[in-house]
C-alpha cells in the first residue's frame, strides 16, 4: 500500500511550522504511528504533510511538584523510562508494543483522540490540559485547553486547522493518592475492548476522600466519573458493586466485531472495582 501524493514540508522552528500550517492546512507528522497507516490505507489524503520532527524546543519532559509537562515530540518510551508520574508510567506500559512506543508521541496520541487509547483517559481523569499554538498576525499565540473540552468526539480533538498541539500537562497525584489502570485486550498490545483507570485518595484512617475513574472503549470520548460520593467515605477495601454500577450507568458501549455492548458493560464493572481497589491499596501505602 502506498499513500496518496502530498507536498512535504520540514520546518526547523515553531514559527515556521505554524506559518506553514496557517498557509496550507496540512496534516502534522510527529511519530506517525497513527497517521502513516491511515495514509497507506487511503483513510487520509492530505495535500500537505508538515513534519515537525526537526522543530527545536518541542521535545522533553518538564517535571515540577505540581505536575508534568510533556513536549509534542516526546516519545512514549522516553516518558515511560523517565518514570515521572505513576499513572502515566502504568498507562504507557499498556500502549501497543515497544517498537511503536519508541516512535509514537504522547501528544500525538492525545490529538488522535482514539476513544480506546490509554493516554486520553489519563489526561481526562487527572483533569490535565493540552497547549495549542497557532500563527496569528506576526507571532505565535497559545491557549491551554482542559481535557474535558479537548476530546470532542471519536478521533476528533479541539485542535483546529492551522493549529499545533505543542505540549500536554498532567497534574501530579497528591499525598496519600494511588492510581491504577486496568484493561482487557484480545492480544497484548491491541486496543482495549474496555479499560478503566482510577485515582483514589485516602485519609489517615484509610477512608476514601476522593475517587475518580476514566473509561476507554465504551464511549466516543474518555468517560470520566467521580465516584467519591458513591463510595460513601468507605474504607478503601469496601469499594463495592454500587460504585461499579454507577460507572456502568454512565458509559455508552457499542457492538462491533470484537465484542458486544453488554460484554463491554460487564467488563467495565469488573475493571472499575479492580482499578479502584488497586488504586486505594496504593494510596494506603503512601501513594505517589
């Protein structure tokens, strides 16, 4: 399979990249692990391809006490090895295969907005954000879009034509906070039939004071549910089926060739309880 013809652009700085995108409204090439297969299968046919791999300043991982900022050219494997955020590290180990993670980019995965992908759920459950830049007048202009507004629909993000996602921000886990990511796949490395990531905070008596989950593969965007009240300030080990039912009521699974909607709904119930209990157990031992 060969891609349709396109004009190739390779800007060397952010200003040039944004000006190019403003002029040609082409597709952005970073890791290419989603875009290249789509081109080869003729699911995408842009007239212009803007390769940002030579743009200085778009890589790297910046960690502060408040959170982690990840540049647009940061590869999955780079962030996984950095180990700067417990939930990110857990999720990255589930992304595809090592050869894909060596090339694929974290921000690219967010922009691709696949509802079955792990990283959008992590950004959503942490209430993170994506920084987007565009060329306006004679200089770049940036805006930060919160996760709850960034994922618009399946394979659709808030990045508009002429814009470039330059970084993503993942808030840190607080004290006595644990995290977990659980999913079921047909084969290791496949997209999940369903998945749940959870963040749980407990007090000194091991009672839950905050709990949130984000589900993948069961809706057009990551489904985030705050289950703090449903837990009833219970002890961490007492998170039960009532919480799982609340999450199951919020999802919108569909039938496809891989699994039925009812099976996906069942999986979410099982995975919700497992993720919450694993996250609570981690929180009890000190958390992040």
